[in-house]
């Protein structure tokens, strides 16, 4: 029975312990569940806090980055502002340069077009002139005469005064007609002839090959030589010897190229012409020669003006001398008048007024009128000493004549 009791007590103890252990297990499970629930809550709270902290950190970092970016942009803008201004200026200059280039390009194109048009027109005129010159000697002669007239006028010579065109003279061989007679200072003249055939030269320009060209240029040189011989035979210098003509005649070739082509084929042509008293001239050389003639005319005009000025000065000196003589005589008259006045005043004072003032001493009624004191004049007339010393000298004005430089 005791054993049963012990077993019962043991069973009760075991049940109680089992109940206690079960309670403990339930409590532990509850605590574990609570811990697990708290862990989830803490985990969720931690995650939320971490997210909020991260968001705040990101926001703060973003704001910091934005501020730094704005600051960097401001610094960069401040640093790039001069560069931007320089770029704007460069862009403006580039636009201006481009505009100027476009305008210049347009102007250049226009000028090139005008130049091409002028070149075409010149070529056309050259073809017309070449065609006209081929028509005959008459056309060539008129063209040469017109070219000669242009050169003379460009050199400063005046038509009908300094040179005479197309006049006729009588000689032993008959009537002759030089193209131009140029008047020289001091009465001299020289003759210019402009009749030169250019047919062979024009044929050489249109020659299809070198052989025909050489043959045409040889004919051109022979034509120039023949004209030199014919012009020398006319001896114009003898016919105008009375007018002071130099012993040569000028043969005008209306182009430097024409004479150069002839001299290229016949180099001795220039020496031969000089030996025949023929001076070969082109527009260039004739211009220089006529410039010298025009200068001689200016020197002669200046000499005439100087002579006229000397005559005017001589006449003016004579008139000044006459006027100075009148002034001298007037001064002497004034000086004589002053002297006579002083004599009159002295005589009046000593001979008349002394007696007249005695009426005042006798208390005579003179109606308050006083007799003034008469003072003598001490001023003398200033003599014209220079003119007076030279009034008897006759003026002598001379002008030395100087022979004007002549250009031959």
C-alpha cells in the first residue's frame, strides 16, 4: 500500500512536473512566438528606418550634388564667359569676313566679266581695225595720221598753233604734201611723215606657218626700207631751211611692234635711216621728242613773260621816281610855308600885336576879346632822304636773254 501510495505520489509528481514542463514549454513557445513576432516587427521597423535613412541620405546627397552642380555650372559659366564673348566676336568677324568675301567675290566675278567683255570688245575692234587696214593704203594712212595727231596732242602741243597738218608746198619736183609740220621755239620747224605701209606685217600675223610668216616679215622690212629711201629723197629739210628746219625728217611708224618687227629682220635699218637723215619714231619716242618741244615753248613763253615783267618794272620805277619827285617838292613847299609862317608870326608879334596890346593897358573897350599869343612852328618836314639822294639816278633794268634748250 505504501508502494502504491509512493507510486501515486510519484505519478502525481510526474503529472505535476509534466504539467509544469508543459506550461514552461507553452510559455517558451509563447515567448518564442512573441520573440519571432517582435523580430519581424523589428526587422520591418529596421528596414523602414534603413529605407528612410537611405532616402534621407540620398535626398541630402542629391541636394548636395545639385548645389555642387549649380556651383560648378556657375564657376564654369564665369570661366567660359570671356570665351563665349570671344567666340561671339569671332563669329561676328567671321560673318563680316564671309560677307565681305561674298561681296568681293561677286565684285571680282563682275569685274572678270567686264574684263572678258572688254577683251572680247577689244578683239572685235582689233579684227575690225585689221580688216579696215587691209582695205588699202588710204585707210592705213588715215589711221596713221590720227595716231600721230593723238600723240602730238598728248605731248601738250596744240593743233594749228604748235603743229600744222596736211599742208602743201611747191618744190622743183612738184607739189608735195607732208603730214605734219611741228613748229619749234625761235621759229624752227621739222617735218613728220606718217605714210608707212603695213600690209606685209598684217599678212605675217595671219600666216599659217613659220615660213610664210618669215617671208611676210621680210617684205615688211623691205617696205620700211623703201619708204625710208623715198622720204630721204624728198629732202624736206632743204625746203624748210629758211624756217630753220633741222637736217632730218621724222618718219612716224604708228606702232612699236611694227618697227620692232622690221628691225628684227633688218637690224641695220636704224643706222641706214640715220645716214639718210630720216629719224624713225614710234608713238613712244615721238611723245618724248614732242614733250621736249613743248618744254621749249614753255621756256620761250617764260622768257617773254620775264621780258614783259622787266618792262613793267622799268615803267613802274619811272612812275615811282616821278611821284617821289613830287613828294620831295611838296616837302620843300611845306618847309618853306612853315618858315614863312614863322617869319609872319614874328613880324606880327613884334610889330603889330605889341601896339595892339597897349589898348588893354589904356582900358579900352575890347568886348572881352583877348589877343592870343602866336607861337612859332618848330616842326619840320621829314625829308625823303633815300629818294632825294637817288632822284637824279635813272633806273636800269635789264633781262639777260638765254637761248632756249632745243630738243632734236
